């Protein structure tokens, strides 16, 4: 089986120091590719170091995370996208986050629009962070209907209605460790969503799946998420691996 981890921050300080072992364990677990969204200017360099160390295995994205949309966000966006090159497979991690600070919504929207326009221009997908902001994000995405914007709603935790709206807009749903949490409700939603609309992710080092919940997450845990997805769809894990990998390869234009 070959899995693709479509969202992992393995370049963060506490992981990059152990990158050889993390990559080894990932390969042993059947992970064939790891896709890495960056979050700010500072994260670009360590992310690219992993891209160079593990070519055709670690793939970089370029973007400004909504929690890093500060007063100087326009300067940060200019600095980030001045480094754009053909090696980037997507624009991300971008989006809206109203969990930590609701007062920054307008500038988060402005930053999202800037980056979505870059993605359309470069014909790249986007990796979208949404926390406590699904209505606002879907309203924003509706503005781009028919304009060629596509991507994934990373770590999807919305309702069935929000899922179907996102799919209708041309987006995949990212399935992560929350699926394995008791009483999360994500299992009930995804049980009614076809596998052709889903891709797998860990969001390492965050949101480790059960039984590692609360500990540092890593790509080698991805099969635990796939196993749970197979259970709720009443299929075997091999089918989950095959279909979600096909979806990821198609979305991110990977070989």
C-alpha cells in the first residue's frame, strides 16, 4: 500500500532535528509522499531543506497561515511570494481562523484573496485552513466559483451540508486524526461522502490520531486514519490507500 500525507509540518524545530528517523518510519508505514505547507516567512528555509534532502518525497507549498496574518501581513505576503518558483506544488497553508482572534477577520480575508489570486494565476491548488469559520470560508469560496480555484479544505470538521458545498465548488476534503477521536462527529459526516472526494493528512506534529492523541503526530501514523476511514465506509484499507492517493496525485499534479 502507498499512502500520501497531504499536510505535514515536519520542518518545525522539534521534528526537523529527527527528520531522518521520521522519514524512515514514514516509509516503513507505506507513506510514498509527504506534502508540506509552510506558514510564514521563517518556515520556508527549513521546509526547503527537507525538500532538498528528500527529493521526490517531500514536496513544498508556499503560503501565509491565517494565524500569522499580523499587522504587517502585506509585507509578509510580498516576502513569501517573492520566493515563488516551479518547485512549489500548491499555495498553502492559507485560510480563516476565528478561534484565536475574531478581530483580524478582514485582514485574513484580504490575505486569502491575495493568495487565491496567486494560485489561480499559477494554476495551483490551495490548501485551506478553516477553524470556527466554515460559513465565512464557504461564502468567500463562492466568490471564486467558476474561476478555476481548486484545492482541499484541510482537516475538515464541518457539517455534511458544508462538505457537499465545498465539493460542489471543486474542493477535496482533508481527512486527519480528528476522524479517530471519540464523539468528534466527523465519522458520521464522512461516512456519507464518497471516497473520490477525500484525501488523507496528518497535520504533523498536531492532531495525532488515537491511540496517540495528545502526543506528537508524524506521517507514519497516517494508516491509523486510513483504517478508520475504511471502517466507516465498510471497505478495506487498500481501497482507501489507492483512491486517496489517486485523488492527491490528481489535485497536486504529482507523478
